């Protein structure tokens, strides 16, 4: 497996704060040490919102997306995977289309049920 090396890095970020008519621009320094990571693995953990956006793109690509359906996340995780419910609201009940796992580290999407 090929590893990508991220060298020692000094990142300067500008934080803008508006104080009346005066603009302050202090610099914040963050030091990131060298780390070896898998080139395909994101360095940061996906938030559930990022995972949901990724899942919507995936559903559209697979032609499974329907704007009439609801994609919901209730805060449940199984291990390192977010669990999303994709369903149609019928008024008196819901009809599940599928459940989807999105891995918080890799972003890999796995349907619970295979059709």
C-alpha cells in the first residue's frame, strides 16, 4: 500500500475580526508534524453532514436519488460508520428504501440491503 508523507508543516491562518471601523488581522500558528497516511484515506474524520452530502452524491451517481424520499440521520453509529435511513414518507407510515453506512474515516458507502 502506497503511503503519502505529509512533511513538517507550519500553517499560518488569518483570523479577521471587525472592531468598529478598525480591522484586526492577527496570525495564528499551527504546527503539524510529519505523518504517514494512506493516499486514499482522508486525514480528518468526516462529520455526519459531510457523510450525508457524500451519500447524496453517491445516490445521484447510482441513479437511486429521488427528491420525494427522505434521507435522515438520527445520531446512530455502528463502530466508525454513520447509519442513514433513506425512506419515503407515505403520510400514515414510512416505506424504507434502504439503510446506508458511511465510514467516518474512509467515506466508503455500503448499503445495508443488497438488491
